[in-house]
């Protein structure tokens, strides 16, 4: 028995391959004692042959001598023809088999037969392919497979993306990239960290470093929601770029555009700017502890901060300015409408007052009293005096 042993075996799903003929292989993520993780592919017929040899090596633990002492798990024999339905239905049993196998006594779980079977082979990293044959279809086992092992998410053909620049990983759970590397995306997280595989390597990669092969990826993003969606800040962040916002834990904000690189456009009062989505939680949801390793990792880099990025596409991604976000946001439009209505109301009041003043009847001049007869005789002309005589 050597020093190398397996800590955990996780069944990820299966692939439907078309070369040299149509067949199915299971995908296993094997975690070793040196903390490395390797992706291997095995046909069920291979797994069953491995199982038969293991039983022969340990007859007592396989129940051949006394059935009651059996600890090696059962595994059904392959069918005469293994199609997609049988491959799919067998996943729950196979996942349970691998879990039990790794947790058997060390003399079994760490024996060379087990170790060698799950070691990476050349065809795991470079499977035989034919450029004329279509790409394998990938069927992933759902995360809640223990509840419903036969409910798969298929078929899923993993999307291939290209690295636009070199990326140096900062933790063991991440994967380093070189510009031009072609990776298959297994999971796209809203945090801006995507789980990818490159040959026999798997790990988290910033989405900002990846581009699809067929053109800019803004078509994958949601349209801006200018009405806003309420979120609560779960972790403080201090702005580094001019178009980012500085917020404190507990602040209530509105998300108006969810972007693939994990930097969402948010609105705080009348100001908009970018903020890491992994530090936000939707209002009304149960307050969970900063979940998984994603929240413990720093925010992913933004596309605009990547140096020496080289895209293969002539057309670049469309950019929306913060001024456009602000002017189209529902709060801004509503405030402008309110201002306009207030201004109009004030103008109407002024016009109404002016009209009222103009319509008021003007005061008539006072009629002077008629002069006395003596005053007319003394002061008026001869003709006027004659009229009263």
C-alpha cells in the first residue's frame, strides 16, 4: 500500500460520446490526499470489472464467506445494451457506491487496485475525438441528487469560452489561465466566479477573463431593470474606481442591472454605480451566513481593469454609461416628473393670480361736487354765468 490515497470521489454526471461509436462515460472528480483534484472518465463496464476484482481481493469483506460480514457495496451488472436511460438511472447507485468505497477500511479504500483505477489516464486529458463528429453531450448530476438521483439536467452541452488574458490564481480552489486557453464552463455563478474545466484541471475563474467564441456576450446578460430590485448590503466595500460605490453593511440599495462579471449596477438614493454582487443579498430572503467559499473570496476583477486583454472579436461589448443608468432609472424619471408637475402647478398659480387681478373691475373716478352759484358768478366766464341767470 502506497502513500497516495483518495479522500473523496464525486460523481459529476455523464457524457454521451460519438467516437469511435456512440457510448457513455461517467465523469468523476477525484480528490487526493495531496489536495489535488482530477477529472477522470470511466465506462460502466470498466467500473463493474474493477468491482469484481475488488471482491475477489477481499472475499470476507465482499460476503463470499459470510454474507453478514459484507461491507463492500453492491453494484448491479451491466445490461446487455446500456443506453441513455440505464446510464441516467444508475447515477444514484454509482454515487452511493463511490461514497461507501472511499469510507471502507484503509486496507480496501487505499489499496493499489482502487488507487490505480482512479488515477488520471492519457485518454482522460486527451480523449480520442474526430473533428467530423459532433462534440460530446454533457449531462450533469443536480446538486440535490441525494433527494432525487434520477432527475438530471440534461442534455447540457458545456459552453466553451476563451481566455482574453493571463490569470494567476490566488487560492487552491481557483484555476490559472493563459491568454487563448479554451475552457468549458460547468457553472456560472452570479458572483462573477465561474467553475471551469481545462483538460484535467478544474477550478473557479473570473468571468471577466472569459469571452464566448461567437461574439460579445452582452446577449447573455439580463436587460437593465430601471424600476430597481431591493437588496441588502451584506459586506462593506470601498470604491476603487470612479464609477463604483462605497457602501456599509446593512445599507439598502436597488439593483438595476445584473452583469455577468459579478459587478452589478446599483442605485443608492439618486446615485448609481458598480458594486460586487457577492456582497449583496435580496431583501426579504432569510439572512444566511456568508455562504460558501465564494463570499470569503475577494470580489472578482472587472473587465475594465484587465490589462493586455486581447479579444478575437472585432466588435466590442456595448457599454452603458452611469449617466444613462441614472437618467433611465424609475426614481430619476419620477423625480423629474414631480419637479415638472410642481413647476407647472406654480406657473398655473401665478397665471391664475394675474388673470384674477386683471379681471377685477377698475375703481371708477370720484365725481366732484357741483360748484355753488356764488362761486360760478365769481370765477367762471361770462357765457357760463349767463346759463345760471
